[in-house]
C-alpha cells in the first residue's frame, strides 16, 4: 500500500523524521535568509553578508550529507558557473 508520508523520504534514503529534520533545516535557513534580504533591501547597511553566509552554509551542509550529488543528478552539474536548463 502506498504511504504518502514515507514514499518520498524512502526515495532519498531517509526516514520520515530524518527527512523532516532536513526539511526544517532548509526552511529555517531559507526563511531567515529571506527576512534578512528584505531588511537589507531597505537598509543596505544591515545584514550585508547574511544571504551569502546562509547560501554557503546550506551548500556546505548539502555536500557534507550527500544531498548535493542528488541535486546534480536531478538538475545537472553547476560547477561551470552556468545553470543547466
């Protein structure tokens, strides 16, 4: 029987709770980075490096946990600096 709560986590080799933890990690970092960017848009002297630090932190986490390779399989390599279509 198909289980909508565990099918996707299993497809990426995670349990439901491992997947939840990873998704919440991304949500928190993307959300706080977005808030910092919005504030920075109006007050450019605030949060000058926050978005870049968040992106770097997320990519570092993804590479350390093997998620980066999964993205490259789905979307292609971006190592050349050009996004794949």
